[in-house]
C-alpha cells in the first residue's frame, strides 16, 4: 500500500500539478518516487548524486540555457 509524503513546491508547480490529468499525475508520482528511492538508498553524498543527474541531463541535451528556458515557460 503506497504511503503519502508532503514535499513543498512553489505555487506554480502546485497549480500545474492540480491541473494535470490523472494519468500525468500518476506518471509524475512514479518518477518522483523512483528518483527519491535512488537518492535515499544511495551511499553517495547528495551533492554527488545531484552532479550525476545534471551530467546525465546534459548528455541528453539539456543545457543550462534550455533548462532556464523550460523553467521560464512553466
């Protein structure tokens, strides 16, 4: 049985999440759950994990400029 946790986010994210379809919300929940598991069960320090996530995103074409643009569009 899944448990629920509360994670503070900015107002815009909360509004977008509330407007998302149930299918999109389910996918977001799964993604966040998997990411949290990876972080919490890792023996690596959090800054190293964050650097690894950033490196993978950049390898997939996510530049700092593109990230900023995507965040501004939200």
